[in-house]
C-alpha cells in the first residue's frame, strides 16, 4: 500500500494550486487526474489549423510586475509566473443590449472607467467612484478573511471594514441603488453578471464588487499558448517540488472511518493510504459517488445549494482577419435586456435564451491564428437543466439551432459578417461538459452565487464547514469557498492547500 500525506483528486485549477501549496509546505503529495491532460476546463484543442482556447476569456487581477494584482502575487509565490508568456487584454468589455439600446465599450483602469461611464450616463461620476471605493474595501476585507482562514474578529471587521460590514448582506442592485447610481450606469456596470451566473437581485454585492474591482483596477492578461500553458506550468512545478502526478488515473473511492479520511482507491484497484484529500470536483460527486455512508447533515447541506449555469460554447475558426470581418473588440456581452432578472429567466430554456458572451482572441493576440484568419468563441449559460429534455435524435438539431442563433445575433448586433467565412466549427453543450469534466448537468459555474450563499458567507464559514464535515476532506475548485472563475479557483486551491498543510502539522 502506497502512502502520502495528501492526495489531490482532479488536476483542475484549484487542484493544481493546492498540490503546489502542499508540496511547498513539505507534504508528500499525489495528484491524480482521470484525463490524459491536466487543467480541466483550463486547456485547449485543435480543429484544422486552429488551436482554440477551451474556456478562458481573460485572467483578471493579474497586473504587471510593478503593479501586481493578487493573482500575479499568488503565481509568483507558486513559482509559475515566469514559466508562462503573458499578453494584455486591450479593453474590459463591450456591452450591447437591444431593449435599452446600449452599445458601450468600457476600458480598464478606474479613472478611465469612471470617465467613460460619465459619457454614457451623465451624472454618474460620483456614484461610480463611490462604488470602486467600496469595492476596494471589499477586496481588503476578503484578504483579511483569507489570512485568518475565515475566522474573522467581528470587532476588527467593524473597525477596519465598516462599510463592507454594512453592505455584506445586500444584493448588487440594492447597494447600487443606495449609492444613487443612475439607472443607465447601473445597467452598464452590471454587464459582468453572466460571468458569475446569478442575477443582480440575488447576487451578493460583495462578490460582484470584488470581481469588477479586480478586472478594472489592474486590467486582465492571458497566456500566449492558451490556458493549457498555465496548467502545464503548474504540473511542471509540482514535479519540481517532488510531488507525484498520475494522469489517466481516476479516484473511484475515498475511504473514511470514525476519524475521517483514511485513504483513496484508484481505478486500477490501488489503495493509497492518506489522512488528507483535497477534492477538485463537485461535492455532489464526492458525496454521491466517492464516499459511502455520508452523514445526513452533509447531504442536506450539499443539496441546499443551487446549481449555477450549464455551459454551451461554440468555437469558430474564420478564413478572414478580424479587421476584414469588422470584428472590433475582444470581449462582447450581447443581451436582450439589461434587466438581469428578466434576462436570467429567459436563460432557463433553449428556445428563449439568446444571451452570449463572445470573444475574438485575435483582437488581443493578433498572431494566435494563421495570418489572414481569426478565432472566436461564443458562450451562454442555461439556468435550468433544459437540455435534459432533448431526445437523442433531436440533439444535433438543437445544437445547430443555438449555434445559428448565436451567429445571427452577433452579426445583427455588431454589423460584422462572419457566417460565410467559417472554416472550422465546434460546439460544446451541457452534455459535452458533463462528459468531459464529470460535472452534474454540465454545470460550469459551480453552485450559484446568492447573497445568502455567496463569497463572503462561504469564506467566513470555512472553519465551521470543515469542523462539521469529514475530517481530512477539503474542496478546491469553482464549487468551493471562492465560487467559480479562474482566479477564484486558483485562490480556492491556495486556501485548501495551505489549510491542509496546517492540518498535517497539527496532527504531527
């Protein structure tokens, strides 16, 4: 029987980060991944002469060496920053909404963002500035919570982050109205909501403000060789630190006893003795498939959470350049309405959902595809499991229906003409994501971010969740305490890895 201090299940962003932190902390660590490549969604694939990015639109809060964001600081600490070639994203986003007749392109940088917003929504300058001041306090409060493992001192929080405490239990829309922000400014500022997969009446203000602030404050970056470059750099780092990595290897069981975790069984029957597991996968999968006799309180707590968006992505390789086709921007949000509640409801069904977040990578990295070509990817979310009702014989027709609507929508809203120049096309539905990463219903955003189950409540409950859970089991992924997104998953792995190192040391 092989023995490790800790086993990490799943080589997604959170699992990779956790494995590095464990190895840096002196733990003997094993990382197992069922696929032949690391990264989970953080990967790439080829179709013809195009190499498509599987999921990353841009990595926020990275910054530059002289203005480093939290993600760069983390990557520096992990020892992977210099293993990756980075390039900057030019603009934050362009949002187009049919109902409100909005077409706004927003820049990075708080001063530039506030100034541009004033042009689109006169009279908004003061309230938007107040938003960013409050968002920065939220970021600092989160950093404090992370530093104490979620065991915050209430008195310290009130004294140092009083405004954060005041808004901590409110939704995005409630706080923006309290700031007296003009309606048009609220609509443009709210464009990022689909990146978190919850409408702005339900989403925690602290969570949304944290994300927007991280994007706008220091801009965004992306790896030149797609997100797969990050994943490979992290695997290399784990091995440099003495960790073991097994690809094409699935964990089929987590063994537990009266004192918690005691081992992991692999798909070839190998039993690994360990008292600590970091799971880079859904708690629904862990408790439903990998552990027997899960306590009822854990089952109830897990089932209380709501699945967030199920993913649908279309990838296009086009035989003309972005300039020739009239594609002007890197990142587009195309909405029917900026009323996020109404838009969220339309995203429940295949027939009603026409929302899309669209990226043309060539606008940020001109040479990412062969000369005279460009690449695009179009993403939407389904807020209910509507694809489950599609019969097998109608599956390809449903894929074609959504893909055609995405193309038509982009051409109509932007004026770009892309349909006649499609050289390669690939479409991923919720079924694709469920098969590729094993996520229930093809969910790509973990559990939905709501004000009662958002970022700060989860961070502040980390200690209690572990104490009332299964000893030795922690989670690191978009399903865990930091919720979904690339940077969030990296930070969740950082937290879970460092906490597990602490657990190991306390146990001797």
